[in-house]
C-alpha cells in the first residue's frame, strides 16, 4: 500500500470542504470533545466530500462510528488500540494506521498488523502536550528499517521547509496539522504543500 506524501489532519468536515478540493488526496478527520451524534454527522459530510474528490479519508479514534458509516480507514493512538476490537475492524475490511512514540509502542503496534505506522513528534509541536522529546528525522530511518515495507508517517512540527528532511530519512508521508490550520492563508499553504510533495508523488 502507498500513502500520498502529503497527509493532512484536520478537526472538522468544514476544513475538509475547504482544502480537499484543492487536490488533497489523504486526510484524517481527528475530532475531540464532540458527541457521538455530532461526530457521525462530521464523518458523513467528510466521507461524501472525499468520495467526490478522490481523496482517502482516515477517521481518528472512532472506529465503531467509522464501521457503521462505511469508512475504510481508521487511525488509532496507543490508548485507543488497547480498547479497540481489532477483530471487528478487520472484519469490516478497514485499514489501520497506528501512532508510535518509542520502541515499546512500536512492538505493540506491529503486533496489531497495521497498514501504516506513524512516528512522532519529529520536531517540537504546539498541537498538544507530549511526554516524548522530539524524535528528530534520524529516528525515522531506524523505524523504517524495523517496519520494512509498511508505510511510515512522520508527524509533529512539520512544515514545508522540513519536508525533504523527513522524506529523505525514510518517511513515506508527512502529516501536517498546525502548519496549515493556524496559517493566515490555509489554502495557499495547502497548495504549497501539494507542490512541495509533487516530486515524491511519482
């Protein structure tokens, strides 16, 4: 399986409606602090937009809702992995991405037979408080050696200037949040990311 080198992560279907039509082919919907009913609506809208524009939608955490809504890809953190029903996820035909931050988490993730592995934070990040220090791009090379052919996603503190550094160290895809969502012009920044990753998309 191949992932697009530009992996957008947003917290609403509204963001997806703004940015996916620009050419984004891989997007994660990561919603916190909403009710299940609200999240279901967001998933439905996001799924319809992604289907219309040929973009792969990945739903974060809410695997039961993703199954019920016919989504084909989910992402879980380590805490969510502990309580998720992997049998139900596989029975539904869903692909699975997993977050990792250290070697123990990587072993746990690999045992779940995921479809991709994410490593972070690569650089300091303002998205959320992290108990892990920045990994640095060299760690990506180590992770890639350990996971082999599985796609590797770099996340944490990424911007366009740091893109080549992570992709050349073994990452297959660069996950981006605040560099776009906190940008004064998210649409222009998204176009910059699409242009910067074009060479890696061949």
